[in-house]
């Protein structure tokens, strides 16, 4: 299964007639072509059935939606199940690196050095976080890479090249934590990825964030990474009792249907405590609602990506 963003009336109409696609929405506007609407087509074809999604970018240009929480806890659950997992921290805030227990001020080599040097492998910077869990750490100076790389011809492919040169036999899944922007760092994550997971907080106007990400992905798919597919839209920080939360979830489900995954419930006490203790939810509060939700998400990801 895959998702394709195409102008209304193009070849997708034939796919719809043949039953190979389902029109989900016609409410998007092409970011660079005024007046041209886009349809979101979910389709199935032979050319996608053999793609194994090993690299997953977790992306939303809005901050505070649970990207880092999802990357660390999903990765920790996968690692606990024996899935060899590499976490890539592309966020200059380095929250993922800190949660994994590393002091960024003590790190000499990080994603900043890898991207700025145009490294052909991440091996020199990878750190062991736990059994089956490794990390390519971030640092605060990664923020300057946005500007420094802006004129480099290969600015969008640097992470892709570094991952391609990293011994793939060592890992089953790579999870990329992207910053809360749609700049060079996030584009690097999208270009390197096979699949995209979009965490979205269940609140009013949350669909705006999804649309912005999908427009960026439309451009990346068309120009830089034709193989990029949607893994799913992940509702996060879900509080059923909060006004508007149920409506926001219902709107997502109405538009994106089966692409909307099971919500991750809000669990501030458990998540804050786990982060402060540099421990995954699975260890800090294994019976918490959030920990159980990430167990279910890991099951979905494992099956979807066909990890051995």
C-alpha cells in the first residue's frame, strides 16, 4: 500500500476505476501551483509490495506533538523485542539524545559533524544506548547546519548518503527524529526514509499540521525520494475528556481512514518521569497507558516493515 499526491483528473482516475485506488480527500492545494487542487489517493500496486520499509522518519513541523517521545519509546520497545534499532536525532534541541542518557556537551562527534563533513557513514558517531538500541546523537550546534548547508548542492542527500554507507547488516530499523521545522534537516530525514510517521496531537486545528507535512512530502516524493510512503498518522497526547479531542480524532479518521493509527493517550506523569530518569516507558512505567500504546505501535510497525 502507498499514498500518492496527484493533480485531480490525472491517471489516478484510471486507478480509481480499476479499484487500485481510493480517493480520500480533495481538499489540498498544490504548494506552488495556485488554484490547482490535489487529491490524496491510497493505492495498491505490485511495485510497492516488495518495498521493505527499514528507515522511518517521524515528522511534524509543529513542536510538542510527541515526536521524540514516539521515537525513543517505539525504538526501545522494538529493541526489547530483539529488533536492532538505530535512532537518528536530527533535532538541534537534542531531546532524544538526552532521553537516551547522553550529555551533548561531552560529545565530540554528532549528527552535526556527520552532516557538515558529508560523511559516508554514521559509524564513527553511533553510541550504544541499550541492548539492540543505538543512537546517532544530536547537539545544539546542529541548528547552524540549516544555514551552513543551505547552499550545498547535496544538502538534502547528506543523511541518505551516510545511512547508505552505514553497515545495514547491523540494523533492522532506523527511526529518525526530525525537528519542528520543514527545513534542510527535516528534508534530509524525508529523503533518507522509506516511510513516514506523522504524530499529531488531538486538538483543534491539528489537521493544518498534517496538511503542511503532506505538502512537503509531495515535493520530496516528486523531486528527491520517489519511494517515500506513508506509514501512518499517529494521534498523540490524546485526552478523550478534553473538549475538541474527540472531534479532532474523528476528523482525522474521516479524511485519512485506515491510515490513522491507534491514539497514544496522554500520560504526563509517566512520560515526564521516564524522560527525567533517562528510561523508556517500558521500564519506567510498564503498565501505564502510554507504554501499552507503544507496545501496540511496535507490533504494527514490526508487521508493516516485515522485520525478521
